């Protein structure tokens, strides 16, 4: 056997296990690393523990991964020096049940590179004693996956010195359970780079003691992505100094949910410069108790976009001082919904220059209650285009005094649909000038009940164009008394298409003067049925006939 080193590896792998098991330590010392690498699983298991214990580091490096797996638990008698030369593949091939029997001294011999190569199963069988004995260099070699695989018992024995060697990447791999196990002392000792490794999820689970230990420099170093993980509970736990360390860019990433839970005390710790980063959605998420107590300094500093984020209820709750703090530009940025929620004092505080500059979209937010509150000057500052944007609901709720105050020019902006929303009482408040200025399109919007309630003065103010534009249902809505008050000029305004559709009641109400004012074409437009069923007196009939027969 003195020439055993000369045996080729293929031939060496065929040696019987009985021979392998009886090799002397002297012969074992002659085996090359190549021959070691050729050992079969059976041959490997046949090696005596005393033989394994004397293998050189060169011979150890020859073991194949399959041989490392084949080794039995009792065979793991290797020294630290022997284990220190194993490659990542060799180490990973060691079964967990075998790895579990390794001593603290053996584990301590592994390099940080080797530690980094350990599988999560191997890491999982390390005792707490072995974990706590790992050098800081070894700990720095643990992969994020390995760290995350540690049990709470294993993680719990890591010392402050060991934890402080963790890189940002390693820290970012910790589970939330491990994250909350970090002591306040350790947290406060982390560098800004290490703090920067924590994920937004990890940031979101920090405990009160951990939060209290974080320095302002650490807070300032948090990335926007990290601050997006801050919860309302955490925000409310931050001290005024810590809150002051948050930048506007960081605050901009705070979730809506977190903003909604922000306490008034916590919000009070923010300064105007920080609030500049809040989005309109975040502004809108502020509780009413915070929004309506915003200082005039903060309110005046808000951008128009941020103003649009304020909850309508919050604006409604502003006192006079706070609403007065809003600039003309800010007031002009209010949304239709916000405008529709203004309080009585706020409505009366709107300058005519603001009201006249509102877009039609904004004007559509004005409610009937608000419109009825406007002073005459405020009401008159609204243009016809703005009036045309009002909802039918708002119009239908206008008081008669408000309707009366509307100018002829303003009324020109209303559509027939909007005019149809006005009831008889409201139409009855219109001036004759306004009624006579209605377009032919607008006149068709007048409700039949409204037409039937027109006074004689209002009725006789209608132009021939308006009379000629009335729908059949509108014409027949006039009472017999109203029909009798129509002027001869208005009668001449009836179209040849309208006359055949007049009800016999309306026809019967025509006076001899009105009938005599008809043109021949108008007179001949009456149907035979209308003439017969009208109930005319002989005088009325003669007046009509005189015109119809040639006038």
C-alpha cells in the first residue's frame, strides 16, 4: 500500500469498502485529493473517524458534494481548520442532521464567505449558543434569506455588536417579527445607511420604544418609499422634534390612511414649509377637527391644488378669520362641491370680483340657499353664462325676491330646461321687461301652470315672436280671461300652424275685437269644428266670418 497514491482515481473508486476501512493512518496520509474526490458514498462511509480526523486541508478540499452528503453523523470529527477549507458546494451538501452536531468551535472556524453559503436548513439547526458565538465578521456574511430564516430564539440571542454589523441589505431582509425584536439601543445606533435598508413594511411595524429612539438624522435619511410605510399610530408617537425632521417630500408619500388618523397634536408639530408637500388628496384626508383649525398662516400658504383638497365640511366650518385668510386666487380655485358647502357668512363674504370670475363649472355648485343669500350686488355680478350653469334644483329653490332681482341680461343665459324648473310663483315674480326679452327657445320652457298664472300685465308684455313660439299645450293653458286680454298685436302673432290646435274653449274666449284683428289667412286657419264648437255669439261669428270671407 506504500504506492497507493499512484492508483488512478477511477481504479481507486473500485477498492472494496473493507479495504478502505482498514487503511492505516499512514496510508490515509498518502491518499491524494483527487483520489478523495473519487470516493463513492459507500467508500466514504467506510472511512474510520480516526482517519478522517487526520486528513490534511488539501485532502479535505477533494471531497465531492456527494461524499459530504454521504458522511454519517459520527464521522463529523473534523477540526475547525479542516472545515475552514470546504467550498460552498461542499458545505451546502452537508445534511442538516449532520450539521446540527457540529460544535461551537467548528462553527466558529467558518469564514464569513462560508457562512454566507449555508442553507436556511443548516442555519436553522444552529443552537442559540452557536448563533451567539458567531463573530461579527461571520454575522456580516449571513445572507438576508438566512437571517430571515432564524427562529425568534436564534435571533433573540444576537448581541448588539452582532446586529450593528448587519448591512443595509441584510437589515432589509429581516422579517417584521425580527424587526420589532431590535432593541431601541440598537436602532438608535444604526447608521443612516443601515436605517435606509429597512423596507416601508418594516418601518410600519416599529414599536413605540423603537420610534422614540430614532434620531432626527435617521428620520431625515428615510427615503420617500420608506416614509410611505409610516402609519398614523407612528406619526402620532413621533415627538415634535422628530416630526420637524420630516421633509415635505417625505410627507408627500404618507398614505391617505395614515393622514386620516393623524391627531391634532401631531399635526400641530408640522410647520408651513413641511405642509407644502402635501397633495390635495392628503389635505382632503385631514380630519375635520384639523382642517377647520388650520392657522391663517397655513391656509394662506396652501396652493390652489391643495385648497381644492380641503373637505367641503371643513371649509364650511371655517370661522370668519380663517375664510378671510383665503386669497382671491385661492377662493377662485374652490371646486363646485366646496362652493356648494359654503356657510351663510362665507357666501356673504364672497367679493363680487370673485363671483363674477367663477367658471361655469364652479357656478354650478351654487345652491338655492346660497343664491337666496346673495346681496343684490353679488347677484348682479353673475353673468348670463354663469346663470346658464345653475342646476335646475338650484333654480327651482330660488325665492321670488331673488327671481325678481335677476336682470334681463342674466335671464338670457337660462335654457328652456332651466326655465321649466321655475314654478308659477317664481314666474309670477318676473318683470314684464324680463318676460318680453325671452327668446323663442326660452319661451317654450315655461310651464303651463306658470303661463296660466301670468298677470294681465305680464301676459300682454309677451311679444308676437314669443306668442308665435308657444307650444300648443302652452297656448291652451291660458284661461279664458287671459285669452280675452291678449292684444290684437299678439293675436296677429299666432301662426297658421298654432290656430288649428287651439282648444274650442280658447277659441270661444276670443273677443269680437280680437277676431276682427285676424288676417284672412288666420281666420281661414280655424277648423270647422272649432267654429261650430266654440260657442261663439252671433257677433263673434260675424266678426270672424267677415274676415274669413274676404275681409
